C-alpha cells in the first residue's frame, strides 16, 4: 500500500477521529511523523497569540458592555486605546503600564506567571517619570496643533518642550 | 563599515571555538530597552523615530571611549542599505529579520569582532545583543550588563518599580532579557527524539526555534533554546534556567551519537560520506539541501568519520553559502538558479584539494 500523502510505502496505519467518525489513514514513516507532530507555526507566534491570549483572558468575567468600555480606555499620554493595543499586541508608550496597569496585570500573570519585577534596577532611575511622559504628551499635542493649523498653540507647546528638555540636559 | 570585508570572515558565532563547541554553536543574550520620554515604536511619528535614532546613535557610538568597548563601534544605517546587505546582516545574526524588513529610520551599532550589536528603532528603541562562540553565558551576561550600564548612564530608560523595564510588547517586560543558546543536534533528529526534547523544554517554559527563528524542522539541525518568561525572575535566575538545561541536551545528543555509532555505524558513515560526496561534486544546489548535508558532514567531522576537514571550515561553509553571503562574495546579484550554481561551485572549490584555510579570527 502506498502512502496517501506521497509515493513511499505506507507503514503507519492510523485511525483518526474526525467529528466523532473514524478516518483511516495510511502513511509512510515521514508523513506519519509530520501528521503526529504537526509543525508549530512560529511566525504566527507573537501577534495572534497575544491577541488570542488577550481575547481569552478578557472573555472571562467581562460582559460585552464592560469589554466595550474597557476598549475605549485611552492613554492620556500617547492616545492609544485599549482596543488598539488588543488588536496590535503592542503598547504605545511607557505610561500605558500605569494607566492600563489593572487590565495588564492578569495578562502578565498569564504570560509570565508573575506580575512583579525582580532583578536589575537602573542606577539612574527616572527621578521624575511624570516629567518624562509629559514630553511624550506635549510632542503629540504639538503635532496635533500643527495639523489643526493652530500655530500659536504649537509654538507655545514647543517652548514648553524646550524648557523641559534643556532643564534635563543641564541635569545630565 | 565595509560589509564586503565582513563577508570574508566567520563572525563570532561561527568561530567554532569556546566550551562544548562541537555541539554548542553560540551563546547569546539580548536586552530590550526604551527611552522614557518617547512613545514606543508602534506609536512613534517619523520625527520621533528620527530623534530617537539621533540620540541613541550619538550615545552608543560614544561608548567606544569607555572601558571594554575601546576600539571602534560602527554605526550602520539599516534604512539606507540595499536589500542584499540587510539580508547579509540577518544571516550573520547582527540584526533581526524584522529589523531588516521594517520601514523608517533605524540602524545598528556593531563592534568589528561581531560580539556586540545594538539595534536602534527595532520593536523597542534599543535591542542590545552580545554573542559568544560556544557555551559562555556568563561572559555574555557580564559584557551586556556592562554595556547596559554604560548606555544607562547617558539616557533615561523607561522603567517602573512594579513592572521593571517597560517594553512595547508585554511579553518582554520586566528584565527585558532573552537568553539563548544555539545547539547543533543532528543525532537527536536522526533518532527522532527531538520532538520529545522540545515538549519537555516547553513544559519548563523554554522556547525552541530554528537557526533564523523558523519552526520545528530547523534548517541544518540548529536549534535555539531560550527563556520565554521575562518578568518575576531575576536575570541570574533566567540565565541559570537556560544554562541548567544545556548540559542535559548536550548529554542527550552525545548519547544519541554513541547509539548511532554503536548500533548502525555503517549507515551513519554512509550518510556522512554521501553528504560529503554530494557537496564536493554537485553542479547546482539549494541553500536548504546544503544546510542539510553540511549538518551530516559537521557531525561526521566531530565523530572522526571525516578526517580532512575542520569545524571552522564547515561553519564557514554554513554561513558563506547563505543567499546574501554568496552574492556578497561573488560581487554580483544572482537569482535563485544562478545562486544554486554559484553555491555548488563555491562548495567544490572549498571542499576539494586546495582549500583555503578558514578564518579563525
């Protein structure tokens, strides 16, 4: 008997259950090996897995309304919504870890089995994390002002950004 | 940087020396880091990316005056490279495939020994990487930790006490560390034990990938083992997790080789000899077939079944027969069928008689 997937002789005779009905398969050693241990699609690993994980985690104990409300949560710094994060699997800025902290925690538990960092701490910690994220917000607002052709606002935002940046340059 | 010169050498990871280098090809540690005052890449505007690129290039390039990185660190503008050159850097494992294929301002800082590479504007603002030949995670960690400290003294990283180093993807948050060891496991593949090994590794949350990150049937029987978890364990614990499993895998592979020698030496010798024969005589050959056959030859050299070839030479053939390397070495662009002819010619030149000695760096 020939293998059903190639021309080599079939040495494996497998009965597979498809929708509860037995399905006879006659395969050579190589094809049986592939059939029994299907290759993991590594390329699809990060994004859809993340989206799947999120969907899975959110589906538990969340009503559609709660989910919809959650999806509309927006980071005040970078402007990403929780829905956008769920779709892309990538966060928008460091502040997302603050403003979505409660939503992220169960997800992190799922991925890492832990929710608290242990290990290296930068010697030069962001002494003023708020000031750092403020820069992200101001740059975004400036860009929006330019798009809206509100040049007066754009220019005052630019001054504000420069003040923070130069104060920081002096410190370092 | 002269990529043409680089093409002639082996690079660090295929140097073929270092502890356990018959089975362990290389040890690599990566760290993901982001600047505190910019959005993550997915959310960054073109001007943000330009600015991040400018700041980081300047800070990282300056490190050459500091400590162990004395000498030259070279910046390569990845966006400005030709496609073949970007692929070339991927083949050498100096940049990721994602970094090669992305759009927008991005670059990489490389040391000439190819142990250090710092990708700028990849998925995170910074992806530091240190690679060592053979099994040497301790040295890799010491070096990357020092590099990280040096960069950190010049920028402010996105970090908070609760979640650690903040990354664009929550799968990297915390330590941001990816520890990986690349192993050559042909005997476990031949004896069909490799899937069993994978399953047990997955149970202890270690990931297994092929040479260039592909799926379970890895090219050339090269497998990368790495940590999946980055949060809640320290860097030392995560390194130990990978380091502890490697000797077990080496032992399995050695046992499988012993078994093959004991139970079917003729079959094994035949397989190795045929592989060697095809590589020395083929007139046209694909990259996949080359990798597959070189894998048998590499094991044959390690087991003393081939006596007129050295491991660094075999390693060099692995990298030099990759599509982009082949074109860099030939100095012309070649389509697939011309590449297969050129590859066969290259192999015949290097495996028959007047073989130039491999570059040991």
